[in-house]
């Protein structure tokens, strides 16, 4: 009995000594920073866990270990649900990204840290990199009405979107690059009628888009309709900021688009295509004009290359933004996106933790740490002749690059260009050249719309307006020919009656304040 | 009078005491199940109070402000409320009238198969779709009915023009019913086949002696014998009459079919879950449950009228 109790005592003593040792170690490491849990978009990469290769890389490079458990992005939906769970459990990640308006409730609930006073001192690179005008917008949008900065918004200072056209097809049918609407339709017809992919089937798709009338913005834009990835935007019409979907411009655009659909110049499945369906059709060498983010065209070109077994190195070029007669066409640009980063209010409880979070954010905007973009040697990149070369993306073996992936810093043409250069290899060099040409080719077509930086709180209480439910229903039916064009007027009336009037008032009030 | 009552209650208590002394092991046995029910089913039910609050994740149930019936008012004033309600009722009715009887029919047919091997393999084949998620079934449906899908290939063979059923409202309900049958009817036969195997073979034997044909045996013996099972399942189903299952509709509908396909669940998804409006979603859920509860009570009464020991309680 005595023996046993002495054993237990010994064990206890050992435990006490161990904990003491641990706390001494902790005191020593107080010189360095604690780890930061940073939630970012993950669409299938391995999680960057504590002690993992990516974690070690960040710890070595910036002195702060950055990690994130696996949280599936799933279009932002699963991410938001998981984040909500962590909020409810009172166990927030230290830094997290937001989108789609969730930031407002988080700020009002006291989940977010007020960054206003910390930015200039602790995050000078962030403070400098983001234009002062954007900070003003952020302050003006503070849902608490105090003009504070709670978010670090994603900023895009270039024309991100645009249509591109298969120039090899254009050449094959002996047409010039279309500059007017007539020429454009003429080219689409030529694309449809000639077996341009040479597979013997009349399966060519002149152009088209995705479910909910998305990703064919350029067709609407010919009539000056502000549209962002299929979401109608707010811009100045008739001297007043207005929802572009309820303007006469939209009605004209719809007439044009539904005519294209009727004639079979749009993919018949345009209104059913998922993201994968639509890009898959391009990759299978069937689409003539494709609206997307031009600089990622290299992925599509690789798709065609793979699909045809290396037989087709597709040639593409920017389709100039065409204007319908009497209208001014443009590509919608919104420098202040509806997404960005926030810091958990809880980090303020521990000064060292707070400093670590600020350091991570600041390093993301500090060009000195640019090489983080290349990730871990052997996993994300290899060194060839003393130069880092990115390895092809492989979700099965690569950990998520939390700190340097698209959308993470202020995006400019230069930043994107260097990102493209970073993935250039001997094999894909021709694709990178085409992507770079596309990126630089349509910058002049962009226009910053009036609603840039508008807070999503204008939609509070009007979810169906924010979700554009009514819009999608009517517009899809008009395009597919199930509804006559006259139904558009009914849509406008109903839109105003279900809350469009109130939302428009709020937007106009916000816009007056912005000016 | 009072004394009689008292002595009656005393003897009742005594009887109860004896009862517990005799049967306590049974009560101990139901204890885990009961605990589970209370912990997992009843306690969370109290969380429904957030339907009457402006719930905030951070403030929790205790800290969130009360707003009374505001969420219910919002639901009833919703512009498309009548459309959502109508669609839910129609799809619910289709599911009850057309989809529900299919497994009974299928079970009766399967039971008539004499070759056990064939019976088993058919049973396996029709049961498997139950394990496929609606995301996949939805994808398959879109492919089969798409421009290059089987449906349009057959139409083309007959010289008919291509049509895309998934973007036409009149097609939605048939597609909904057919996919429900395809996916769930095989699974539904499991319970009925179990009920059939429980029927005393002696009944069939005596029917044969009396000269009953196979069809007569099916309609006069098998069918009436599984009817109580069917009624019980029906009552269980009717409770979730308005609960059509978000997955199926969500994976089959498109903006062009909203007018016939938008139901409570998809509406809640768009306005509640997507936007993080937990209170409102709960209010709609509560509304659905109350209607479901009323329906169960009504149909329970009805089934009691039809048969002596019918009904759930």
C-alpha cells in the first residue's frame, strides 16, 4: 500500500515538474509570437496544420506559425456555416475572411476587432497598400455608424473580367475581329455553322453562359447594363443611381440576348449550366466566345490541349467591349470587393496574440515576403538554376497556401502578371503568354461603377432582392422564350413592390453621402 | 365518499408500488432510451424560442432580444408566401397520393416472385438508389434530360425537336414524382416485405384449399394484412407533410421552375441559412411543424374511425 502511494506521489511530482518546465518554456517563447489560426478559402487542398510544412514555413519566414483546419469553401456556404459554429462556440479563428454581407452582423455582434487605431502603427504595409479612398469607403460603411475600420477589404484595381474569342476559329472562317454588334452576331453565326472543331458533329457553341444568366455579362454590357458575374449592379442611369436590372437598358439587352438564344447562338443549356458544365464545354473545344476572368485562360487552354491529346493549342484574344447603337458598353469594375479579412475581437485579450495577428496581415502586404507565394520547397515549388519554379497544382499533396493566393492582397496588373510568371514552365509558356496578353488587352474597357464600396446592409430585410430571386426567375424565362419581353415591365413593378423602392432609397441616400 | 376516493387512491399507489417492484428491470431498460429522447429531442426543442427572438450567435439564447411574433408576421407578409405555401401543399399531396403507395405495390409484386434469386436481385437493384445522394440524382436527372441526354436522343430518333424539361415549369412536378419513386420506393418495400413475411402461411393454405387464385390471395390476404403497417407509415409520413426534403427540390429546381418548385425549405435556405437569419428559419420550421402536428392529429382520428386499433395512439 505504502509502495503504491509513494509511486503515485512520485508520478505527481514528475507531473508538477513537467508543467513547471512547460511554463518556463512558454515564458521563453514569449519573445516570439503565438500561432495564428487563419481561415481562408480552401477548395480541396490539404489543411495547413500546426507542425506541418506550411506552418513551419510561415514560422520561419515571418516568425508566426499560421494554420487552418480543413474547412471546405463550397462557394462560401460551408465556410460561413462553419464560421458561424465557431462564433456560437465562442472560439473564433484569429483571422478570417468574410464575404456576402456576413461582416455586418459580425461587427454588430461584437465579434470583430476594431482595427482603426492599430492599422498605421502595427500594419503599415496594409495601411499604405490600400488606397485612402477605399479606407474612406470602409469607414463610411461602418454598420455601427461610428466611422471605424473593422475590415481589410480585398481590393482589385484592374479590370478583372472580360470576354475572349477563339482567334484560330475566327481565322478559319475568314472573319475580322468584330467591332459592332452586327459583326459580332455574324461571327457567332459563322462559329455555329462551320464544323470548327472538326469532329464531324454540329456541336459548336458560339457563346453562352451559366445558370441564373451568369457569366455572360458582356452581352448585357453592350447596352450599358452594369453587371458583375451575373449580378446586376447599381450605377448612374438618367442621373440617378439605379439598379441596372430595372432600367430600360436591361430591357433592350434582354431583347438582344433572347434573340440570340432563339437563334441558337447561345448554348441551349445556358440557363442550366453549372460552373463545371460550362468550363467543361470550353475545355472540350466547343465554345467560340467565353466570358470569364481572362488571366486564368491558361487553365482553359490547357483543358483544350489535354482534351484534344495535344493536337489543339487554342488561340484566344480579347473580344473588344462592343456597344449597341446608342449605348456605351463597358466592363463593370468594383475595386472594393464584397469580401476581405477580419480579426477576431478575442485576440485583444492577449497582447502578444494580437501583435501576431497584425504581423501576419502586415506581411501579406509586404513585398519583402513575396516569396511566400511559392509555398514550401518540394511541395509547392522546386528550385531550378537558383530560381523558384512553381510545381503544378496538386490538391492531393499540397497544403493550402493561406497567405498568398489570388484575392489575398491588393490585386493589380503587376501582381497578377508576376503570379502568372511564377507558374510559367517550358510546357505552359504559350498559355502564359496568351493569359498575359488577355490581362493587358482589355484594361481600357473597364469602368468603376457608382456602387463601388456600397455596403450590403442596404439589403437588410430584403433577402429576395439581395439574392435577386425575382430577377433570376423573370430574366431566365424571358431569355428562354417562355415569357414575352413585355413581362419585363411586370418584373420591374413587382421588384419595386417587394422592397425595391426601399432599397433604392437606401442606396441613393448612401450614394449622396459618398459623394 | 371522500374516504372511498382516498382508499381507492391509496390502493392505486400500493398497486403501482407492487408493479414497480415486480417489473423494475424493464423500467431500467427503457431508461437509456428515455434519457436519449429527453437529451437529444426534448431539450433542443426549447431552442425553438429563438423564433421569437432576434437571435445573435454571439449573444446566445439568453442574451438575444425578444421580438414577439415579428418573424411570423414577416413570413405571412412575404410576397410569395402563397406561392411557396401552394407549391409545398401540391408537392406534399403528390408525394402522399402517388409516391407513397408505390412501395406497397412493389412489395406485393416482389412477393409474388417465385424464384428467390431473381427476387433478391430485383430487391437489391431497387433498393440501391436510396443510398445515392440527391446531389447525384439531381445531376443524373439534369444529364438524362439535358440537350445531349438520353431523353433528347430518343426524341431525336423519332424526329422530334430537342426540349429541355428542366427549364420548363410544367415538367417539374412529374420529374419530382418520378425521381422520388426511383430513389425511395425500393427502400420503402423493406418494411412491407417484413410485414408480409410475418403473415401466417396457414392463411394462404386454407385460402388455397378454398380455391383462391393467386391474385385473390394477394388482394384478399396479403394486402389487408399489411394495411395496418401502411396506415402507421402513412401517419408517420403525414406528420412531415410539409417537410418535403430540401435536398430533392434544391437539386432539381432552376430559376425557370421556381414558380412551381419553390417550397418552404428552399425559401428558408435562401433567406435564413444563406443570410444567417437563424430566428427566421426557426420560425418557418416551427410553422411547418405546427401544421404537421395538426395533420397528424386529424389523420390519427380518421384512422381510428376506420379501424378499431388503428392510429398511432
